[in-house]
């Protein structure tokens, strides 16, 4: 199943360094559960819609398949100079293959202007919100796409919220969640004490389709006119958000 998905993915240039954090894992172990889950997400990014893949094999089984195909680390595979193990390099190569067709953000010519006209829910009051009304805005907008079951989202949600409150004069950080039950969304907000930034919920994941987001977490930065200026898959990078916002002002 794994090779069939890889062989059917589209081709393109990929910078494997963009995904080095995944191969290293949160605890330095490239074979940790968190990394395996992220690798499964990257495999989804290799040219198949996440709903299509999850419907065929399920996320847990997909994660297990990716883990099974990662090269096993060997203590002897370390150079005399203390370089990273060969296994890690091979894991990075596999990640590069898995994200073929995903790469970085869209080119200037293909970058959309503003957010799509989709109705989502404001978790603070339950009211419907038109995404398209969020841009243009007085300040640059950083859209953080998250999911209740995403390990990286869970570990960073509180920090993202605090950043939003601290930097509200420079950038508007908006959280947009999906891929969970209606009950899981407000529970996620409560558990991570998210009280500074605006948090929205897209129950049907339509925004993921419109924004061409294969899986979460993803950060998309828009300038004040609504033009997309940067996007990346992975952890919320505060410095990168501020740099993109400064260039977009």
C-alpha cells in the first residue's frame, strides 16, 4: 500500500531540510510515535487527499506502515566525526519522497488573494463566520490550521495562543480547526487555555480543500490586502510569522 501511494504521487522539487524536524522527532528519536504520526501526515501530502487515504487504510494503519518502512537505526552507522547516523539520512530521503508534489508554498503567480468564501463557526460564541471576511485586514493575518488529534497542535496550542496575545499589534493570529467531532473543538480550546486568539471551527474541512492543505498543522500568512505571503507545514514558528508579517505590512 505504501509503495503504491508513493509511486502514484506527483513529482517536483522538495527541500528535505524543511522536514528535518520530523525525522529528528520531538525527543530526538526518529522512530517515536510523534514522528511516525507526522510521517503519516507527510505521506498524505505526497499527492493523495487525506480523506481518500484515511478512508482506504485508516490513519493508525497508515502510521504503522510508514514506521515499518523506515530504516532501522544501527549503532555502528555513525561516522568517526560524530555525524548523524546513516539511518537518519535515509529517513530524511524517505520524507523527501513522501512530500514530493508538496514542497514549499505556492509561487507568486499562483498565490490566492484572501480566504475563500466559506462559513465556519466561531468557537467563542457559536456564531457563523465567513472566512472571506477575515481578509483584507488592518494587520497581516496568520492562519494556524490545527486539529484536536494532532500531537504537534496539542503540544503547541497554548504557546500559539500566548503569542497571539503578545503580538496582537503586529499580526492577527487566527486558529482554524477541523478533523474532529463538534464536541472535541471546544474541549481542545478549554484544555489548552486558549483565550487570546480567535478560534474557528470547520466541521466539514472545506477550508482544507480550498486552501490546498493536505493535513495539519499548517501556518498561512496573509498581508493586509489578503495576499498570501508565506505558508509552511509543521510547528508554529514565531520568528517566521513575525518576519512574514513585517514584510507584508
